[in-house]
């Protein structure tokens, strides 16, 4: 926002420059000496920050001459200081009506307060008039050239509103206090938010039972006597990132929370249903500056956050950064997102949707309604971020909008507002998001992993791969109860890989290539992991061949590389690779087919994986060992498979 108090002093300098450039004498617009006297005295009081006395005198000046342009302009400056913008606009209009060309800066001022008031038509006309003058302050010109685009956008946006019917989320979450900064898990069943009671900010959590949010309770393991804010819960609900800032005691909520700057990002893990002691994420994410508003991606490795540069007690240059966890669990050096996201203005309230393709954020640097607007950007095929799309009016207004959360289904968005129908202060509301700014449709796979023999739940490592690109798109761990959750986007074929030391790995695949993901229809899996023992068998569900052929398809690489890794981690193990068919077709050909398919895997492990042939054998069984009766297409598909069996330890 332009410094209006400085502009009040600047107006005479600009007038002098403008009139001297026109070679005209410097005179006031009035000859009434009493009006001039009151005006001069008012200026002195205003410069001393005695606004009450300044206002009384400027009123007297205008009583003496209501056509006193300088007095109207000065009064507008004072009213702007007092945030009485509507009154300020009226005085600027009066000054312009007396003589529109005497002070071009009045058009700039009228445009500025009209933007604050949401009067985009007046702002557009006033900026246009100001820019038509030849001799204007270059800094003001630069601002006007930017803001006229916002005025035009705002004018058109109001003429073409988007659907927007916010609904209060209800008293299970909202209270007479203030609630804001919501976060939600990918299955839509856990809701965490900030509640402010007095000056204290703490986290609260609500769980959905039978489609209804239950009464929110405080997260006592994380809450401190300081303030916690901006929670971001991971897609599986196992990890939470949040911001904590230095309080008046000079710590981050409690003495044991050590920090690096004015605000730092911390994390906590959910272990056995309890949140662990918060830990500072540390360098290189946290610095001596201001890091806040984290958003953790559903890929289980990418953290987005806002960094502001602290200079002389002020926070400047707020931008959105991202950092990625490496194989050792260390965050990489943060990278500032490109210009389609960050601008020379401020960006904040970043949120990466569980689709991992759609980013929502607030900015006052992109063309919009003025102030902070909420934008959406889509990840492009090359990994870059696409153009920022304004969510439109009345989601965005002339006020500041931020802290938007979009639920996993992509249909509803949540935000905080102090609307009159609330329970008190800021409440959390939700509304149906317009189609053009919705994320990609997702579903998810969730379930439980356990010991196949004892049924004991296991903590295991999950990886999700795009079968086409062979790239890993997500990673996660099951919790101590064996529970896990991973999100899936439409339009892709996926491989899921599960492993735990001492067990044979598990793999499976899901095809959403020709099926639209449905959040209401997730994949539910029960995953038994077989302990490594002689005779144990694992099906390689992601090894693929064309019909009646034994050449490995490229989509098989990720699975086979996992088998290579398994063998290298267990160097004493020997395995038999086996091929199997259904009972269709020629028996002799099926024997050849199954043998050659097993040999194709055998050859890959030796040539590409570097595994010694002494640890490997292969055999084709044709249709002699069916998993299911060959009485349906589905059962026949189950019988066409490749497996490996432990034959030595």
C-alpha cells in the first residue's frame, strides 16, 4: 500500500514541479485569506501527527471556501490516515470537480481509495486520467500502470461473478472464539485448525464419524503456552508441519523449542495415535528470516512454504519456496517458485492439493481485485507451474483473501470469515468450488499391512510409481497399527511397492488410465507380508508381457529393480523364478511361453541387476499350478503370472 502520509507532504512538491514545468506562478486555488490560514495551520498539526486538531482546522478552511482544492486534497489525506476511505473519495471528487487538471495527483489518490472501496469503475477512470498527464511522478506512474489493470479486472469480474454460497461448517468446529487455518487429511476424515482464545493460538482436531464432524478437541501434545499456527497435515495423517514464532519470552512457545529466525517451521509425527514432541525442521528451510505457512505434498517428500525477508523489523519480499526430502530424510536447499507463482509483490497462504498437481495461494502481485487475492496454478507436463488463475468474484473482493483449503474431493473449499451468521469472530466456512479452478480428480488407496503368518500389524515402507514413466510419485510409511494411505490421480497406471526388512516385498498395480478417479470409491487393500523363509513365494504383479510373448515390457522395470534391490539387501538368498499360464491354447506352447517368461526375468536380474546366476534358477509351469479355477476371464488372469520362491537362505 502506498504511504499516504508521505504523499500528503509530497503533494506540494509535485504541485511545484508540475506548475514550474508549465511556467505558471505557484498560487492556491483560493484567495480567501482565512481559508488559507486555517489550511496552513492544519498542515502543521498533521505533520506533528495531531490529526484531531488538523481535521478541525481543515473543516474551517472549507467552511470559508468549499472550492478550496488544496484543502479538499489535504482533508482526503487525513481521512485516508483514519481509514475513512469513502469520505476521502468524496473530498477528492470535489477537488477534481473544481479543477480536474490543477493537481493530477488527485486522480491518483481518488483511484487508490476507490480501489480500497471496491469502486473499480471510478478507479479505472481516475487512473486513466492520471496517466494521460505528461508530467507525473515516475513512481506513481508505475503504480498506476499496475493498478489500472487490477481496476479493469475488478470491473469485469463483478460483471461476471462466479457461484459462491459459503456455508458455516458448524459448531463442532466453530465457536465464539476465532477459528482459521484449516487442514485436512486425504481421506477427508481428520480436520485440524487453529483456534484463538484471547491472545492464545492453539491447534484443535475434529474427526468425521458417519459423515459428521465431531466436537473439536485441543492437540495437547503440540500446543504450548506460545502460539501455534498454519498447520499442514500430511495426506495420510501421520505427519504435521506448522509455524511457530518467537513470543515475548523470546522462545517458540516453550523453552525447548529452539529456533533460527522470527518464525520457524516445526514438524510432529503421529505415533500410536499421539503426536510427538515438535521438532524444528532446521536449515536449510529455516533461516534468520521468516518461514511460515507450510504445505506438505501428498508425495510424502515435498514441502512448500512462505519465506519473508526480515529487514529492520519488517517482513518484506514474501515468496513461496519448495524443498524436497532426499533418500536420507534431509530437506534440499529451498527453491523459489517461478514467476507464474511469485511476483515482485507478496505471496502467502500456499496450499498444495493432494492431487500434487494444483497449487492454491494468495498474492497481491498478480492482476486481480486489489490487495491479496486467491489464485490457482496447475503443474505442467514439464514440471513447471502454469499461469496463475484468479478464483474470481465474489470469492475474491477488494479486501484481502487468503488461507484457502480445498478438500481432497476437489469439490469444496474452506476458508475463514467473520460473517454475520457466524458463532463469533472468524469462523470456518466451506463452499462449492467453481469447476474451472478445481484440482485434478483423485482417489486413494488405503488399508493395512501385517505379518502374513502372525497377523501382527507392521510398519512398512510404501512407494507409488507411475508405471508409464517409471517415476516414483509418492512415498509413505504405515503406522504402528499397519495403516497406510496414498493418493492416486486420474489418467495413469500405478505400481505400489511395499517392503520391510525381514519380509518378502509386496507389489500391486492400479489402472486409472481410462477411468476417472472417484474419491467416493477408494482402493482398500489388506497387505500380508510374508517373512523371508525357505519356500515363501511372492507374485511379481508388475512384470508385464504382451499376449503370447516373452519380451519384458518397459513398465516392468520398476518392479524388477525392486527385486534386484531385495536380492542385494539379502545377499545369501537364492530364488527360483517361475512362469505360469492359464489353460487356454496349446499345452506345448504354454510350457514354452511360461519358461521363456521366467528366463526373461532371470536374464534381467543378471544383465541389468548384476545378480550372480548362482543365486538364480528359472522354470516354467504352464497351467499346472493355478491360483484359481480356470472358469472365468478374471480367474484366468490370476493364473497368468510370474513369481519368485525362496529356495535357499
